[in-house]
């Protein structure tokens, strides 16, 4: 897995703090399920002095059923809102059954996907926050024959308690797969190294 590193203009190439380099190296060592295709992406440059980011799609039988991104922010001076010097920011969007979108418990369930994934992967964290959004699309008139579709969007952030960021990336990957409707990996089955690849160009 290759994670792009970004710094504010003027930071100087090769001037990243050692803690940031250690955290990024840990991110690169994350192991995700084989259905997850990871690619590096530009990291935001105005939220924090240093940032790394990656995106991922969950692909089943050639179809992308979920997409997401995770960004690691680092401010050596600390951030009161984070309660630390690092912050993980995650986003997930997945197609879901329209009946599930109508479930009033979907928000709480979606939030539990994150907290359970972090716990399962042993990712120590604090100050979690986020939103769960559901979107249903119905068609009418000349498009009345189009089937109703629904999506869930999960926007979350949390402060990692240590620099073992692989566990946090793996938890985000698990959240992505759960939102996509994939069953948990059976006990004793190891995750594969993260895949990277080039998108086809039409």
C-alpha cells in the first residue's frame, strides 16, 4: 500500500516529523480484505500541517459496491478539538437495500459498525464523532420503471491513542466492507495485503 504524504507549502521536503513518518509507515502496513482495492489520493493541505490519505473501493463480481477514504491528520502543536496531535478522518458510501434505509435504527447500527471494528482490531482511540446519512432515490414519470435505490454515507473521525495506525486503517476497511454487506471474515482466515491497481480508462 502506498500512502501519499502532504505538507503545507513551506514545510520543506523531507521535513516531516519522525512521529508522522512512523504513523504513515504503520498505515502502509495495514492488511485489508481482498475485495478492497486501495489507491493513494491527494491529502487535504489546509486542515493540518501534515496529512496522508488513501481511498478504497469494495468490488464484488466486478461491481463497485462501496467506496471510501481515510485521512490521517497531524499537527505537532496539538489540537484541542482532537485531544491530541493526530486525527483519523474516515468516509464510507455504500449501496444498501431501500428497506434498510427506512429502518430508524440504521444510524445507531452504522455507528456501531465503526466502534465494533475499532475494538475488534485493537485500535485504541478517543474523542470519536461522526454522522450517518441515508439517501433513498425514487423515480417517477418517464423514469418510473427505474428501481428505488438507497445509499448510506458514514462520516467519522477519532483520535488514535498511539502510532499503531495499521489497526485503525484495518478497522476503517472493515467498516467499508460491513457497509457493503460483506459477511465477517471467519476466524482463522487471514486478511490479504492491500491491493493497489490502476483504474481502467474509457
